[in-house]
């Protein structure tokens, strides 16, 4: 068994847990998905309900978006506001809705072997002379 790496009080970060669900539209779904099918993503772990499958082609199209959806983004960022992704098959009417369901906290030392760089001491900013400080 590997020896756990030490964690520090400041090596924590958060990611959103995600649910990706198949949503029907007015166009027929021709791929191997059904409305309501879903998978969940917590950290790097993807899980499906028992007995359910998920086709690899839409999964391949969704995968590049998921790490960005897991991260905290600006409220005006499209990654925050846009949740529906079209099936990559142009003839299929399915959408995949990516929902942020919870927040999970992870520790850097528990998810990578690469150590954090040493903390740099905070430098004091030089004081800029203004009319007030110049008169002193």
C-alpha cells in the first residue's frame, strides 16, 4: 500500500459534481440513448446507474466540456449559463443537459503526485506618492 502524501491546510480545492442527462426534443433520437438516461461525475469518477449504458460517441463529445463545468466560473461565462449540448450525430435530436448538483472538496496531495510549489512570501507593494503622501 502506498504511503499517503502529507496534506496541508491550504491544499484544498473544490469541484462541482455533475449530472449529465439525456433530454428529448421534438426531433427523433436515433442513437442509443433514451430520455432520462444519465451519468454522474464526481471528481474524476464517472458512474452510471446499474444496467444503464451510454454510447461512446456522445460521451467523447461531452468529455472535453466536463472539467470546465466542474470548476467555478464567472456568472457571465457561457460555461456557467449554457447547460444543453447537442448530440454529435447531426440526425439525432437528443440533448445532453449538464447540471451542477453539489460541491465536493478535494486535496491536492490526494489527487496528484506533483507537489505544490512552495508558498512565496507576499511582497509589500511600493507606496506610490500621491498629493497626500508627498506632503508628509
